[in-house]
């Protein structure tokens, strides 16, 4: 089996992504690198469920450093950008660049991201950014009803489904 490092944003998004990768003959290794998550308690909660998913699929999980202040520095100046805009593009770049470096460090020739399963994420933009990095293997996980399958698996496995992407700027204000 070919190994692939899977940048993992959360358990629900990873669920159907991992299922598809395994069906396609890959040996996924999860890489939970999400310094953009706010607050830290949310990071811990999401990590708990990513570990639960890794255990379910009996696959390895690697946890990246949580350095929210560095992430804030990387997106500085775009804090008020609309969701899906310049801030998100800088965030994708930060996450994918780190995943590429981690894959090279581990000797894993391929990497991808679970971000593409979300109907709220621009897969073409993610592919454009990801293709700048060695080893990027594009999967648009929302295709073939991937998002729908992630909801089904989340219910089956009792996974926590958060109501915002990750950073403090993506938290929807109560009206």
C-alpha cells in the first residue's frame, strides 16, 4: 500500500476522506495540524475525536504543534476578510506547507487534505495552493457524495461536529 499523509482538520471531515483513501488503496497517516483552531479547548476537543477516528480505522495519528500566535502572524492583515477570502487562502497555505514539510520529514511521498470535503471550502483554490508543494495529491473529497457520507459516518461513530471552521474569525455571531 502507498502511504499518504492526510492533513486532518477534524474527525467528521476525515471520516469519509479516510474511508475513500483506503478504498483507493492508500495507507493513510493522519496529521492533525490545526494551529488556527480557537480556543485551545476546541483544539483539544477536536483532537479527542480525531484520535477516536484513528483508532476506529486502526491508522496512525501524528499531532502537529499548536501555535496559535504564529498562525495569527501568518494571516495578519486579513482578520476582517470574509469567510472563504484572503484569510482562508493564507490559512490553507500555512496548513498545506506544514503538511508537505511533515510528509518529507517522515519520508511519506504523498499528502492531501480533508479540507476539500467541506461544501464551504473552495477545492480548486486548495488544489492551486497545494500543487505548489512537493507530494501534493489532490482529492476533492466532496465529490461522490463525500460530504453526505461524512455526516452519516459522524452519526454512526458519534463524532463531534463543530459549528464553525476553526479560527475565531469564522465563529458566526449569534443574532
